[in-house]
C-alpha cells in the first residue's frame, strides 16, 4: 500500500496513539482525494498520511487539501511539513525513511516546539517606475545612453536601500525569534517585501495588535498579514544543510517521489489583513 505523506508531528500530542502500534484514523480529517487521514506511529513521532493510488491526480485542489491537513494537525502539535506530492510506495519505505532521519526530525521538532510563522507582505512605493526606466535605449554608446544607465543604476541602489530600511524597521518593531525576507519589483513599479517571522504561539495576539498599529503608522506602505501558519520557511532552513530541498508547483501533476526531508510545499497562503 502506498502512503501519501503530509507532515511529521509529536506522538505525545496525539493521546490516541499511546495504545497503538499500527496506523489509526485521524477522526473527521480527510486528505488528498477525499481519503481518510491516518496517524502512523514511529517511535516518538507521528507521521500523518493517507492511502494513495497512482491514478489519483495531484492537482491544485490536492495542493489545497495537503495544506489544510497540515494546518489541522498544527492545531494539536508542532509539525514538520513534507513537500507537496511526497509518496512512500509501501510501509517499509516509510519506516526506512523515518528511521534514517529520526534524529534530525526530532531535533527540528524540539527547535520549533511552541512556535509559529506569521507572514507579512509589504508593498512599498519605489523611487521610480518602469515608465521612467523604459526610455533607456537598447543599444548605444552616446552620452544620453550612459547618463540613463547611471540614473537607472542609482535608482536601483535607492530601491535596495529602501527595501533594507523597511525590512530593518519590521525586524525592530516585531522582534521575531527568526525571519526570512525576500524582495522583488512588481509590474506596477512597487517593491514587494515578503517576510516570514517565527514567533512564540502564545504571542500571536500581541503580534496581530502590533501589526494593526504598524500598518496605521506606515501609511506609505500597503501591508497584509496572514497566519499563524506551520513554520514552512523555517523547516526548509533546518533541512537545507542535510538534504537538497525540492518543491513542486500545485498547478501541475506531480510524479510520485520519496524525498527524505519535510520542506515547504510552496503554497501561497490566502492573505487577510487583520
């Protein structure tokens, strides 16, 4: 029997596993393809899985179901999400993978115990727009070309400086335990800062209140908040050194695979401002 894997949790967080050595149903939770979700005991770990058939399509809906199951388990336990599309061909394959990585999995669960991820998206007006930059000729060596080249380089440095300043300000205001930051330019000429903060789960309400205060104060930025989420970004970081990370898009079928590490399924959470 093939198993579709969602995440690894703490066995102690699921008291029903105390008297069982075989997989037991996780009540009222359905996974990919509407299949019953099971708790698969493995030493001090609980592997969250469902039965899988190669004929089942792993499409966008399956990706949403994958993330939903992880979110449901996160209500009860610290979790290490597997990437979307992780399939173990049989019981032996699942057990072997867990045994060979058990120390790493348990260490990561301990590091992330009691923590959650909050996700900020910040749209910042850039120092220039693409409308200004498009006047740069594709070819040329004249004074105008070189002047425009220098101006665009200056604007790019100004954008980077602005992004660093906003990122630093967010770090100082929210004081996360850890963070992951990325920045890119949108088609409208604005910068988009994508920030994941790792915080204590008991501090979520305080974080949300701080977000409300900060978004009202920084009117030049459009801020969006989502969470709390399982610590996708930080699981990825913890597993990066030992195994090459892999990800699969949710808009296309994913071939069966047996990657050895839990990493982010690359699903974009629905943003909801608080």
